[in-house]
C-alpha cells in the first residue's frame, strides 16, 4: 500500500508551547512543527521565522501581546521556505517595518520562491489551512551581506538594538539552504538557528548544501550557546542540550550524505538509493516526527549532490509527486 504524499495525512493539531528562555528571549514550538523565536526588548520586538500563513501568525501575535505591548518592528527570515515566511504579512499589518534576510535567501526567493510556495502548500495541508490569507511571496526589505547599504542591503553582520538587548544576525555558512541566517543574543547566550539545527524531528535537506553543513554546525557550536530555538523540535536549555541538538543534526546530515555517495558510486536508481539509505537511517531516526515526509526529498538531494549537482534542483509540485510515485513503485 502506498504512503500518503508528504504530510497530507498529518491533520492533527499539535500542542503549542510558548516559553521564556532568558530575560528577553522566547521560543514558540509545536511538537515538531516549524518553530518561531521572539526577542522582546524595551523598545522593539523581533520575530524569527514568520510561520506558514498570516492566520497562523495571529496565534503567536496574540501570545506576544499577552506579555508585551512593544511594537513588533523586525521579522527575520532564517531561510526562504514557505512554511517559515508566508505569515510575514501578519506582522507587517501589525506594524513591522523591516523584514530581514540574507543575500542568499533573497536570491532563492527570486529563483524558486513561487515554485516552493506551491510545492509546500501541497505537502502541508494542515499548516496551509488558511492559504487564502497569504497575499503572495514574502520579500525582504533589508538584505544582509554583499549588498549596497544605500539601498537597504546591509553587508556583513547586522546588529540590532531592541532596547536593553542586542541581536546579532548573520549568515554562518551554507547548510539547510545556501542562505541560512541566524539570530544570536550573545549576552544571554540564546541562539535562534532556523533549520540549520533540528532536534528529535525530521531534518529536511531537499534544498541543502550537505557537504558544507557539518562545518556550519561547528561554527554554531563555537558560539557556546546555553539555549537554542531549533527549526523543529523543543527548545533546548543548557550547553549540553544545545550540543545534543547540534550532534543530532550533524549525525543526520553525515549519515544521509554518506549513503547518497555510496548510492551514486554504485549507480543505484532512486528507489535502490532509498532502500540503501533506510538501512542506516531508520534504526536511528525512523521514529521521529516528519521522518517519512523528509526522507524521500532528502535521499533525492543527497544522491544529486553526490552526483555533482551542487545547486539543488527546484522542487515543483509536479516534481514532488513524480518523485514520490517513483519511490512507491
């Protein structure tokens, strides 16, 4: 019997947790669904990752308003995926004036944002229940690295003072995508990693740079964070727990890419590559949330990268389903 495509059978709402990690930092998590982070200063608020729809973002806005009346001025896009960015218009309607992203993320929105939006809406029907509330693609107003400050493009590391708390934002290296961006509150040792780090959930790598990802993870480890809001999974508190999340992600990426290289070297077809990869991945990760959704896309990307395709091929709704059907044969 074939498996339901991606997350189309996952229609059960998840329990949402909104918890304080430090004096100014909060985590919004939901049992393996995409996370958001919140940094509340004395003057302004920043939200890291905007959720899938404006309707969904309203829940987080309501929770923020229960603890602070400060203006939500900044929205950080840690990368370009639709489930992270399409809720941004709810924050701009609330008064947010700056949507921040890296140069790489901006380029990916230009290159494949429209295809990704359609692809992810079909993969995640529960997260996009209110898709009619999405006005279109989310475009950054402030771009980090390699830009022209006169045009709002901020080169290098961006430091934003929210009042009583400074947030450092930069692109630490490729991994989950080529444009991943983090937020780091150094004085409180809290890291908002986006999907560069996951914990106890599937690690989606369909658009990844797998070869470089482990080095980027080590760059994050070197920050010595004492709390982390990963892209999926619970917020991790304490240095040992932060390292556990980094180790989890690194093991997934390295195991997957090793299997992809072995499959490519043996000239396996995609179905055989999936079977080969499962032998290593299933015993370690097979029980985690969204594993069965992620693995087909992950194996496809690992095989491609191992075969020399450095820039990930664009996922369209049609390509998604063709790939899924081939693996069910």
